[in-house]
């Protein structure tokens, strides 16, 4: 008898959670991703800040899944879904592949959005992929090199200014890490400029950074950032990004590097399925992540918007994707094996955390709110223990921790420049 | 009193050896390199073969030299030298910089050459920089992905064929490592293809691989390669490289990845100086590495051709560059301080070594010739202990050794692909 075929698009946290739930089930699993690697997104900002190497936070999907004989991995970009023929169509680079499915899980995440100002992208790159991160790293390191060679004080000051737009966790972590890097690690390496002159500016449109955290932790984070030398602008509306810098209201702040951490837009899953999307492009799914009117199709993670059994909206974070993926995997398992369906989905908030540099963090577990060094250690443990799957956890953990603690110097490579 | 200014172009093994010799001297040193990192070239093939990460074999020049207050580092590309004005002109990306010198050392190395067939470069990339290495890695890994998705047996066989052109140390090491990777590490990760079907072909134009080694070691290397599954073609003339594969004589060998390790051409130092170059573009220097008719100018390493006091030609290897750099540094020191000049230069052959995969190597120390596992260990020790400079030697050594011994899996990233 042919085994049911489960096609999972996207090998992020959500997609891999589905695989994990089904790894021993009598199904054939196909994982399609347009990249060959799973990315540990919460640490991506560290690649951009030249602290970690790409290979330290990315693992080939084939390696992760090689021990599971019922899993096939395909590298390709999904272009459309035919829900009546139950078929996914993907561009494999040299040809189009049609992949039939019995169950389809879309876990394709999101990209950054410029709210209609797409021309800002060339000037203010966002941070979603390894290539984004190395591009930001190159840009920032080149700005230091140019400043070292310049004799124009205004130009030096512009080149040494790094503006981070968006005060969510990514923006906060980015600003803190860059400030630390510039003020500590680089300080002995230049002769004509003093990297301590570096201005790191964090720009948030709303009244406070880390708006999804309790107010007290927001102000703790802002203070910790200021201690690291970051200038924190809140209630500040970016009206333009151009070659000279970033414009807040009508005031230009000259900046050599601008990083976009302000908004995300879901992948085009809604368009593939021909269903309604919300303003951020997310598919409105049922409480069990299924898509109304589309048989055996589920959407999870960043690319879906879901309200759980308690009426809570599942946040677009790794834990949301993981828990959603697990739930969908158990549902598929139940339908196939005739076992009872899992209990209605309830999002368990495992806590919200953000680091500020290498020695401070804020953490919100609902019942417990923390800031400072202990929160930082918790951040490290939670990220490393709970989020990596499958294998090599110890090796990867030690490697990361080592790099993280020593602020390894070898990663500050400028590559891809002729 | 103004300190004499020593300008060193190129922060490879040669350039850094000059810095080391002069680090405590009463001179101002300027190091100009078009990249921001020193590259441990002997292990570059391991980045191409997806064994090591770029950051494991490259270190920012500023980091290496940050402890030396008399050294200034500039990232820029030299465009010309005015030997009468004693001035180097370099493109800094946004402007041209003129750098005055009292002493000039050119240590700008070489690139690969296609012997007039420059159109082969797009098809058969060479291996000199980090970007070269990641481009080869991407190409090879993508070929595996395409093969996995193909249903055409001929196309699969072509995609799984990797041809390495040139049987010198780089070619031999590349072929051995790729073969090992394909046959061992990848074997469990694909479903439709069997990476054991991979054909790795090494093509050498002369009668034997490792032509600079004694004949016995050449045949030991060829045998060790064959044991690893590499097809070794000797006396084989490549007449064309195209999208289908590589042509030997008039026979096409279909291949999905072609790697060029066949010839090198010196950097344009001769043109900058307006002096004669040999067929490989190298500047013919005096026995003390100075350039006849060009006051206080020295050329070392790959970009020079020199005959030492014993009538021996210094080989274009790391040791040649290092010993030359040290000698030039001592000469400059002598001229500045009035100390006696160093004894005439004699190249000390520290041995020629090449690895074949992770467990075999050939080594030629003149008085001692070795092959097999012991030679491999020696290769590791010599490369790691003798070739890295300045600092972090232990940390880097452990890191490399660990990656090397465990054939770390995380590095097989395909990046830079939209």
C-alpha cells in the first residue's frame, strides 16, 4: 500500500517540528526549501555583527535529516500550489518539478518589508538570510576601512555612524552587539580613526523599544543599550533612507551603514493557495492551522495568523512555529493512524527574551520578569537547548558558547568584494 | 627625526614575514592589501571542499597586527608605483590614495592563468581567494542538488562528475578531499542518487602528478588517489572546457564541476615597476630580492623569480615567501640601523608536502622521503606550527585540527544563490 505523502515547504523551525512529529510515522515526507540549510535565525544578527561565522548558525538540511529514511529533501523554490490536483510546483533551477501531496504544510516564513518604500532596500538591507547577514557585515566593515582612509572629519563621522531601524528584538540585539564590537574589539586596530567614536543609533517608531515586552523591561533594555553607548530614538518616524543617511521626520542623520529591522511581510503562501491574507500577507488559518476550503493544507509559523483555543494570537516567533508544527504533525498522524486528534491548540508562552550585548538581557516569562546578567545566561541556555533539533546539540552548543563568550576575532572578513 | 617608512604591499606569508622582521625596528610600516584578511592559502582547498569555514583559514589583517603600534593597515588595491617619486598609488574604493615610501616591498602573489583561454574561467574557476573557494563549493553542492532532482541518467552522471585540472599539490589535495567527502560524508543524505557514483577526475598534462616531487612519491600519490576512488589521468592535455564538460585531446568527459588548478600568473608588480618579467609575469630580482635600477624596492614570494646564493631557484611556495620576507626585513633593518647586512640569501628547503585525503600524504625533506599516515601527521604539524604567525596559534590550531579530524558537517552551505 502506498504510504501517505506529506510535503513540507520550508525547513525553518516550523517545518522541522512537523518532520520531528512524523519521523517514525508510516508516511513519506518531502521537505522543500529554496536554501540548502536550516538557519538558526535568533543568532543571525551575530553573523551580521561579525561575531559568528555563517556555518555556526546554519546546518545543511540534508545533514539534519540524513538519519530519517522516510524523508526526502529537495532544494527548490515553490512557485504555485494546485490544491485541487494536490500538487506543489517548484523551480529547481534547471527545471520545474511537480510534487504530489496528500498533506501539505506551508512553513515558508517571512521577509522584511519596507512598507511601500522598496527603494530603501539597497541602502538599508534587512536581515533574514545568511547572504543578508554577510552583506551587512561587509558594508559595516568596509565603512570602517573607508573612514580609516578618509581625511574629511564629516565623512569620517558619517562612515562611523550605524543606524538600526526598528526597535524589536532583532534591532535591539543588533545595536547592542555592534556597539560592543566597535567600542571593544576594534579599538586597537585602527590608527587614524578611533572606533570608540562610532555612533550606533537605534530608531523605533513606537513610544518604546521591545514593544511586545512589559514596559519595565522596555525601559531596562533602553537603559542597557545607552550604557553600551547606543543612542536610542523612540517615537521617531523614518521618512527616508538615502546615500547620505537616514531621515527622521525632516532631520537627516548622516550614516554610513543603515540596517533595516522594522517590518516583516509573510511569504506568498496566501497567493499560492488563492486565499485571503491579512495586511502582513499572512494566511488566516483555523484553530488547528488548516486552511478553510483547502483540503489537507496547513500553514504554520510566520506565514500564518492564528488564534488559539484560549483566544490568544500566536506570536510570529520560533516557539510559535515549533509548537504549531508539532500540533500539525500530531494531527496528520492522527488522521493517518486513526488515533485520537490532539487536544485543541494552545500556545504555551515559553518566554520572550532579547539580549543587549554580551552581558545583559531582558526576559519575560509571564510569571517572572528578569533583566541583567542572569537573564543573559537564561537566554543562552534557552536558545541553545530548546531550539536546536536532531543531533550534534552538544557540539554546536559548545562551539556557539565558545564563540559567543570569547567574541572571536576571526570572523570579520570582507568577502565578495572585487 | 622622521622614522623611515616601509610600505609592504600584500599581507600574505611574505608580507607578514617582513612585518615580523621589522616589528621592533625604528620604522613606520604601512601594509596595503586589497582584502581585509590574511589567508592561510595551504588550506584553501578545504574551504572549496566544504570541510572548513572561511573564517577558519582567514584572519583580519588588522587583528593580526593590532599589537604593533608602528604598523598601519590600509585596505586598497595598488594601481601603480612611481619609483622616482617613491610613491605607491592605490585605489581605496572611493578615492585614490598616494602613499610615500622609503622602502617598498611588493609581495602581491599570483593568480591562476588559463594560458590564453580566459573564457574557460567562467566554467573552470581557479582557487586563490575565499570567494573563489566558496564559488567552487556552491557549484559542486548545487550539482549534487540538481543530480538528486534529475531523472536523466546521463545528466545525473555528468552532474556527479568533478574534474580537477592540474596535478600539482592543490589539484591533488582537492581531488583527494572531494572524493572522500562525496564517498563518505554525503553517502546517507541523498535518496535518488548515490554520491558513491561520484566520479572525481584529476587531469595532469605532464607525465606525472606532483611533478616537483621525487618520482617515487608521485606514484605513491597517484596510487593513494586511486585508492580514494580518484581517476588519475597523466600525460593528458586539456583542449577545451565548456558547459558539457572537459575535453582531453578530442575526447569529451562530461562533467558538472570543473576546477582549475593548472597554472599561475604573477600579479602585475613588474608592470608597476616598469621592469622585465619572465613568462609567468614574475619580476627577475637580484640575489637579495632588490630590483635592479629601482632604489629601495624589493619583490618577494610568488611575484618574483630569484636565484639564491647556491644557484637554486626559490620555489613559489609559502616557505619561499616567508624566507624571502625575513631576509628583506633584515636587510632594511641593517640599512636603517647601520648593522651588518644579513648573510647572502640561501633557501632552506623545509620540505615539500601534499595530502591525499585525510589519512595519507607525501612528504619530501630531501634527506627523508615519506608517504602515508605519518607523513599526513607531519603535514598537519608543519602547516599549523610553522606557518601561522603572531598570535592565537593554539586556539586556531585546535580549531583547525578539530574540524579537520571530524570532517565537520556544518560547512556545506550554498550561499549567494537567489
